[in-house]
C-alpha cells in the first residue's frame, strides 16, 4: 500500500491520494494521535515488505457510470476481471463485460494488453515509467508532513473498532515537486485505522478546490469525492475491498462527469 500509482488525468489518483494523508503537523498533534499515526506508518511499511497483493488471486468488478449536466446516468458499464500474480506482479484479465463473456474485438484487445504487460516486465527500465513515477504516492514522512490530523473518535467497521482521524492540508504554501502534489495539497477527509492491527481500513476524501491540469492549458478537475475500504482477508492480511469515486473533469473543450466503483472479492492464496 505504500506505493500507489495512477495515470495522468485519471482522477482515481485523488482517491488514492487520500489513503495515507494523516500527519504530524504544526502545531504537533496530541500524544495519542501521534502514537496512532506512527503505528499505522510502521504497519504499512511491514505490510509492504510482505507484498500480500502478490500472493492472492481475486475477483475484481468495475462499474463505470457517466453523467450528464443534470446528474442523470447516460452510460453504465460493468466489467469483471480475474486478478492473478504473474512473476510477482498482479495482472487483471477481463472475463466479462455487462454479463457477456469477452469475445471479438474485446478479446483481441485483451491479448494485446497481455503482450504489453509481459513486455513491460521484461523491460523495467522503459522510459514510460517516468510519468508513472510522477503520479506515485508513497505513505511516508514527506506525504504526511502536508497534513494536520485530529482524532474524531472510535467507530466500528465490519464489527471491528477503528480510530477515526480527520485530515486536512496544513495552512500556507505546500511543496509542489510533482503534478500529483497539486491534488494532494487540496484534499481532506477521514482515515479509519483498525484499533487492533493499525491497518488502514477506510478512507473518505474530498478535493477541496479546483485543480488545474498542466497549468490550466489542458483543463481542470473541479470535483472529486469518494472512499476506499480495505478488509482483513485472514489473520494479519489486509487487502483492498472497494474503491468508489466521483469526479468532474474538464479537458480542453469537453466535460466528463464519471463515477467508478471497483470491488474485490473471492480472495484465494496462490502457491509460492
């Protein structure tokens, strides 16, 4: 979970940006909040070393809705994937679209996508990775330093108590070293930390203000909201279970209002 990547101009980025942002800020948080944060960061680092996402096979369902200016749904598509690790990297194979098995042109696209995936694994130094790195989000001290956090109480999620921390950007000018920082600096929300394991269990987020794309030359994101949930799969293992986002993007002369819901289920360990 420490490293999260998303393509440029896809506002799922802002859903993932919100997963880590609780922080040690000025003024310093109280002792309890600081302790919760430190334990959550340590747990995240440990989980990253275990690479659990590369040890499980799972089903992934993605539903995409497009909206008009009145908020009415104009398109609604559901895709089902099988996610399996290949050479230590999870790969999602499209199984069906709107309940229909993959065939024809979609099947050819899937074959091409697989070839590109394998090629990328064989050529890890491909220049195309630079852009991905520019949108990568790491749950580390540099990220946490952007936010203030307060303890809002303890609530139950899935029958398990969680610390609920609210986070928001620190006042003043925040660092912008990469394109993704423009969004990170304008996100607020809640992060739920499992009281027993200190795993991140839920994040809700909201983009507070318009974010310009390439300085406004390409367009802007004027709205982005959503949540992320992770759940305990088995003892010591937590994996993403749902990501739900809504965003409103203007790119050049077009406007895109979209909702995307991704759910993971049927987790099965794979042999080493």
